[in-house]
């Protein structure tokens, strides 16, 4: 299984593959690798992408509910290099930071 964080920015989903999955321990660091943007039509996709194809794995939606800290839109905050957000989903709850290099 692979984990990803995806957000709607400027009419596409910006996505990051999160190695080793998320952690609720604030001392843990996880590498999030920027991957290609996805069309908004992918919002509800769950299923299996065959091995050998781009993103080949099982896709399962874990959670949907997050909000950025502050009032700026995600695209503006990401341009500054750091997105602080709060997950308020069924499986994950807590504050997280996505640092973009």
C-alpha cells in the first residue's frame, strides 16, 4: 500500500506520495515526494492500478477532511514552501506540516 496527500489547487489535485505512511508522533518525519498532478475527476477513485503502470498499487481513500492553518488558499501557502494543516478525518486527526523544497 502507498500513502498520498492530495489537495485541490488551481483546478487540479496536487499530490505527494508519503513514504512509510503517516505518523501521529510529532517527532517522526516522513518523506513526501511530489508526484504528477491529477485531474479532479480522480476524486472518488478507488481500485487497483496494475503493477508496471504509473502508480501501480491499490488505491484506497482513507480520509477526506482537512483544513489549512490560516486563511490563505493552499496554492499560495505551497508557493511559500510549507503547508500547515489539520486532519479531521475518520482515521487521522492532528496537525501536520508539508515542507516543499
